[in-house]
C-alpha cells in the first residue's frame, strides 16, 4: 500500500515539474517543441494519476 502512495507522490512531482517547464520554458531556453512535449507528458501523467487514484480508491 505504501508503494502506491509513493508512486502517486512521484507522479504529482513529475506533473508539477512539467507545469513549471511549460510556465518558465523561455527562461530555461526550451524550444517550443520541448514545451509541447512537456504539455503532452503532463497530460499522460495526469491520466495515469487519475487511474492510480481510482484503482487505489476501489481497493480501499
């Protein structure tokens, strides 16, 4: 059970990182392609997070 919570925490951290990358990409000299990739990855991570939270909710 602790593993699930750790995975959820890590996913939230990755989502937060992608959000910062999108917001401050110009300051980090990111190309527009990299910003788009961060947006896509963030969406995928959010989907995975929702799935894990639902799976965890159904177990409990």
